C-alpha cells in the first residue's frame, strides 16, 4: 500500500474509509494476490528459460 500511496498522512486519512468496507478490502486483497501471482510467474519464467 505504501508503494501505491506514498503519503503517510493520506493513507492514515483513507484508512477509516476502507477499514469497515468489505468490498474495498476484498478488492485490495485481490490486487495484491494478482501482484504476487505475476511476480511468481516472472520468477518461474526466469528460472525455466535460462
């Protein structure tokens, strides 16, 4: 999250908006999961394509 929203004060202000909103939390988790999946695929690509 800090990489996406670099301003700590803004993150703090927005925290209350999404803390109790399950749809936003699920969407955030989905984005993070896709990011990890992409990184894992890229790492595997480099391991197998050498």
